[in-house]
């Protein structure tokens, strides 16, 4: 999963996902430098566990909406005033 839009270092991302969301994901950097900013989700688990993980990822995304949009605006040189994404379409 691509987490680059949040503007967090890999260590910050891992610390927050583990500390606040109780999620342990594999760092993309373990697959080489091109994996920086990406995380891997192992979903070889019971469906109920996967549902909980997705809910926790959505909570992470909701906490970081402002940061994500600011980073995207900086990256593309645009100002984003307000962007609403229906909950069922949130992609992280």
C-alpha cells in the first residue's frame, strides 16, 4: 500500500500504525529503496481480522486527511481547498 502521500518517514509510519492503530505492516523498504513509503499487509488471516485491519487503516487515514492533502498539494503545486471522498471509496 502506498503511504507516501502522508508525508511521514517510514519510522514515523511504523510507530504510529503500531502504537495508535495496533497494526503491524511490513515496510516496503525491506524490498529495496523503491519500496520506501510503501507498506505490505499480510492478509492470510481470518476475514474478521482483516475487517478490523481495514477499519484501523481507515481510522489512520481519517486522522491524516489534512496532512495528506497538504503533501499532495505541495507535490503537485496546487492548492486543495476541500476534497470530500465518500467513505466507501477511501483508498490508502
